[in-house]
């Protein structure tokens, strides 16, 4: 804890950079109490950790507030100073007795009240959602920032993201999907955007790193990010994943492989129109190459040129796959209002750009030509080259 109440009821904030000598004098003169449970707390002024308040053994809320890591305390202290330096009204560890919650930082900006939660340890989706809803009910806008130590870069623009990390994904006013994080060691923000998962845990993404000293609040609330998607990298990662994925399949994967075999398809010889990157594919936990194969089998494979494709029927087939646990939806609390079928709609937009289908109405497409399925590696390579030329010119 970095804040406590004095005997007179005032909040004392250690984030205000007091000298140790002054704090030693104050510790001998003043009594401090937890703003949450009201029990006495001790002012710790050691040399190994940040100066902080600690509950005594057996305190009611000791377990809640005593498990903070040094990484967490440094991070929220730096974020507090970052806001103060921008002359933004902020309170460190403000406790709201009405909702019984204490965001790391409460601040007001542009007429809006924000609850900044700097999360450095995993929590459940239920707790994440509960906290967020409670903030909204009290007219706070929750601003969740994850500790950057959770964002694992595997190689250039490839990141390993667990379901927990996806909790922090949010949509900006201009529709960008971003995942903000902060590292107190490097003293910098990292913002992932253009996140395209090609497997359950791995995704291609753009990464923007900004020093806390050169970053304003608007650049975190509404960052302006520009990127260029690398289709060749996506193709390479998707194909590598498919090979590794098929070597040791689990029962669900085995069921998928058996089904595509029964439809005369080969995982290694799928047409390039299957497994396309779409913006909202991150709403679907099932890899893109799998759910798009299902879309192809259920709605495109047996259609003749000029046949109509009703998106309502596509959605019914899609929901059947979900009910059978063949397609899994990713739970992203801050995008809970988004319907994952938007990713399927984006897939058809991609197919329209490639000239495979033609849009007839909001819910109706017409097949222009059947998908050519390669029968050999040579044919696959030829189709891939043709496809990449087509998509680069579309």
C-alpha cells in the first residue's frame, strides 16, 4: 500500500516523493490506518523496497493488499507521477466505500472519471468483468493496463498471448483494437495492435513502444497507430502452425482432420483462400485455418458458380459448430458486446475482394467461381503465387 489515513482522517500519499529523514520523523509522531479496513498499518522505510504501508499480522484485508510485487508498486507509482506531470488530477489508491473497490489510480481527464487498474498478476474473467461493471455503475471508465512482463515476444511481430492477456484488449473510438501494457523497469508503454491470431496462443501483431516521459494520456486512450500487414509472414506462420498442429493432435483436432479427409481435403494442401487474416478473428479462439475450413465445407464446397450464399444460413451453420465445440469463442470482457460472427462477415468481404464471391445484398452473396483445391505441392505453390499477386493488387 502506498496510501494510508492519519489519526486526523487525512489521506497520506507516499507517491509525493518525501525524503526518508522526514518520513522517519513522521513515523515517530503519527499513527496510520488502512483506508479500507480501518486497522493500524506500519510505515516501512527499508532500503530494498519502495516505501510503503503494511498491515500487521492477522489484519482483515492483509491478503488483499499485501501481495503486491515490487514490479506492481513501481509501475503504479510511475503511472501516478506520469499523470501528475501532465497536470491531470489523480489520486493514488483511492478507495470508494460505495463499491468497495480501490483502483490503483483514480484520475479525471476531459470531464471523464477514470479508474486505472495496473494489473500484474492473473485474475479470473469473472473478477475482471465484475470490477469493470462496478466501475461503470459508479460512472468510472475503467482503464486496464497489463504489466508488460506478460507480453511475450516469440520473434519479430509474433507474440504469445494467453486468454488472460486478451482481457486487456479494448476498442478505441476510431475502432482500433489495442492491448496496452507498461513496464516499470524500462519505463515505457507497449501497445499491441493489428492482432491476428493464427493459433490459440500465438498471434502476429504490430508493437509500438513509447517512453513514459514522451507519452501523453491521449496516446494511451486513443493512440494513432499505422501499420502494414505482412501477408507473407502470416502465410509462413499459419503453414508452420498447421504442420506442428497435425503431428500430435488432441481429440478435437483429430475430429477436424478426420472431417476434412472425408471431404477430400488435406490440411497441407488447402487453397490459399482458407486461413485468411481478418480483423476480428481474435474473437474466435479456434485457429483461422480451422474455422474458415468449416465455413468452406458448410457453405462453399458443394456450391456451383452463380449459386447464392445466404449469410443467415452461414450463421446457422457457424452456431451449430459452436454448439458442437468445433469452434470456440474467445472470452474478451472489454469486447463482450461484439458478436464473433463479425469475423465471418469480414471473411466474406475478403473473398469478395478476391473476386470469389459477389455481394448481392446485406445478407446475400453469389459465388463467382469454385475454389480450386491443390492436389500436389507444386499446384499449391502455383496457387499461392497467383493468390498473393491477386491480393496485393486488390
